[in-house]
C-alpha cells in the first residue's frame, strides 16, 4: 500500500469519525432535552395530582362524607433513583 493510498484511507476514516462524533453529540443533546422535558412534565403532574386530591377531600367533606385517604405524591429522591439503577445492573 502506497503512502498516497494510506493518506486517502486515513482522510476517509477521519471523515467518518467526525460524522460519528457529530451524530453522537446531537443524540446526547436530544436525549438531554427529552429528559428535561420529562422532568418538567412529571413535576407538573405530581403537583396536579396532589392539588386534585386536596380538592376531592374538600368536596367529600362538603357533602359530609369521610375523605378517602391519599398519600401525597412526591418526586423520587436521588437515593431512590440510585437504588433503582443499581437493581437494574
């Protein structure tokens, strides 16, 4: 294999590596955006469900019915997330 051929192959390989790096960076960016989006939606849902539970308790109380016991929903802690990740591996 001549030096010229080797140079061409290296140039092609560098181009492929650059494409992979750019694609990987874009994928990580999209995943990060989707993760943040999911976290925001989850936070809104947790707040909404807790607000709905409080409203239901007030309605039941207004009609003289015993409230249905609900535990407030909370966002998972970092420790809980770590425990799930450890269980999966």
